[in-house]
C-alpha cells in the first residue's frame, strides 16, 4: 500500500469514528451542560425507603454508592461502548485492574488459559506468577502458531488470551483463526486491544468475546490519567464489573472518567496523525544502516503484514526497532546510547500520549521477564519501543536519525 493510499484510508477511518467519539452514547446531561458534570459524591440520597430497597435489588436505576456506580463514570462507559462497538463497557482503576479483574471474574481454581509468549510483561507476570496462587494456570504459546494452541489444550482450558499487535514486538495474531479455534473447543477469546486501539482494530466485530484496554494510553491521550476498559456482551461485562469494580473496588474515579472522556473526543483525529507518522518513521528507520530490524505492521518485511492489512483498519501508532551494536558497545549499550541522544522523543514508559515516548524494553518494561523468556518472546537486547505522538513528522524523523548517527560514531 503506497503512502497516499494509506493516508486516504486513515482519513476515512477518522471520518468514520469522529462523530461517535464526540456524541456516541450521549444521554441526558443536567443543568443544560454540554459536558457531563464531575459528580464527586461518594453516596447518593434516596427519596424514600421503597426506592432504596428497590435499588439494592436492582429494580431501578437509582444511584447508591460510588463503588457501585457514578453518573460521570457511566457516561464514559456509554461513550466507550459506542466507540468500541460493544454491548456494554465497564471502566476500572487501571488497565491491569481490567486484565486481572477479567481473569478473576471469569475463571476459577483449576481453570487453564492459553496466552502468547510475546506480550506486555506485567500481563505475563500476572499469568505466570499471580494467577497460579488462585490455581488458575497458563500455557504460553506462539500466537502465530495454531498447532501450538492445539497441542497446549487441556480438559480445563477455558480461554485463549491474545494481545495483538503484541507489546513490544508488534507480533500480529490472526483474530479470525483464534475465534474459530475457540469456538471449536468451547473457549472464550479475550483480546488486549491497547496497542491497536479501536481506531485500528475492532475485535468484537471479528467474534472476540471480551476486549481490554488501558484507558491510560491512546483513549485518554494526554498522559494525565490512569484507567482500564472491559468491553463485550452485557452478560460478560456485568460478571466482570460485579467482581472487579463492586467486589474488589477497582473503581475509576469520576475525575479520571471525565479526563478520559475528554480525550476520547479527539481520539480519531489524534490517531489519524499518529498512525500516519508511525508508518513513515518505520520506512525511514528501515533504511538506516544502524537499524537491524523494524517492527511495524505497515512494513512489507513484517511477517504478518498481509494479515494486519486484512484484519486492521490501520497499522497503529506503535513501532519498535532494533539497533546493531556500535561504538564498542553491545546491543543493550547501543540501544541506551540512542535513547539518551534523543532530544524530542521523551524517555518515559506508557504510550498513546500526545508526546512521542520511547523506552528500551529489555531494561525497563520487560525487565521483569526472565532473560530467556524475554528473548524467546522476540524482545531483543537492542530493541527500542516508540509510541508516536503528535509532533511534526520532520522533527521526529530528524531526532531519530540524528540519535542513531550520534550513537554510531560516539565512543
């Protein structure tokens, strides 16, 4: 796909989502306000005893208590359901609360899960170290190898967990194949859609049962809030909400909900630009002699490029690139040298910000992974993960190429 064709595709996707991002899920707003108020009340007054009793039985829509629900939070959930194309959404205190709460809300002792080798390290740690305390176990498989999925099935397997594109390798899972496999074996499919965002990919339309997001990232888009999203059928979302939000108290604060909702209004336009720049930067980086490999689904060199073009609306604003050892350093040292030579891209964790963010994965976000597991997942020692922001393209390209040149020639 040439650059002009891809730009047109991004423009069309932004047009498809723009109105939904601003008006989707709108309900009545008090006082004639154009924005939903930030309702900071921890408890809500009942008009009479009968209303209170009915509320506790779920027989009316009266607000009860901040842990059970809040008007500002509910407004955000309606907006996100419209954007994601979901029957229902529950928001949580963080992305990890959404992931952990989904697992604990849906699965029980002796249940077994399948999950990808290449994935966000904290998600992997949850599955590898924390869920086994609840006797929920996981087998890690290569997401692109359906034969491994089949070989790893047990009578207790309940779900296939996917993260596509994967963090930080941008490995793409075949969602249609995952859904077909799951249906054939009576499994749920749970997808972390944080890297892709609803701009680039809508897994529920492809048959996935539950979609998860870190709302901290591109949905809010300004690096000033933490939150999580669970999207899917009302039956599944209600089960997860009951366990995670009401039961464990993983509540998104009303002010956080307001900030995420504010970010969603510009989500389509932000993603259009970030996606365009990520594809262009991937092409520029691939030409640099100091770069061993570029990870971005837009590149024909990406192993799942054709699959990504088929199942994604766009290729995403996340990319990664591996640097070759240079200047007498090993790959880890060279990666750090490139990072420290950057002047516009910000050295910080997280992603989806208006700022371009960069991290050296092996020594930061994926340092909790055992080294052999990390390398098996494709997280190379010299890999740098880049979350493309909203700066001008020219400034970002100059910053990256200058940093690569500086690291190559310095002692």
